[in-house]
C-alpha cells in the first residue's frame, strides 16, 4: 500500500497545530517558572522581580529559583493587587 504524499501546507499546518498543543500544555502546568509566570501575567520578568521584592506577588524561591502556583497567581489577579 502506497503512502499518501502530504503537501507542504498540510505539513506546515500539522506542525503549527502541534506547537499550539505544546504551548497549551505548558500553560496548564500547576507550578510556573519566572518566565512562565511573566507570560501568564503578561508582565515583564523585571516587573515580577520588582513585585516580588516588594512582597506583593505570591511566589517561592526553591534552590535559588522562583516558582509560582498558577492558582495563587489567579487569586492575586482577582484581588487586584
């Protein structure tokens, strides 16, 4: 049985769909890095560091790296702080 040849646009569409799924999967993580938290909150990393230094953002340093619970960030957003 011969394999079907895929067009370039079909392959491109498949690759884009896979990347979209990977991005969605990353966004569903429960614990976020500083980069992921910045993307989730649509803020710069610098803004996050500033909020952290002021004690305004819920986060935790683990082995010298910041980590954030997605649900804590959602609650923080809802409080409007």
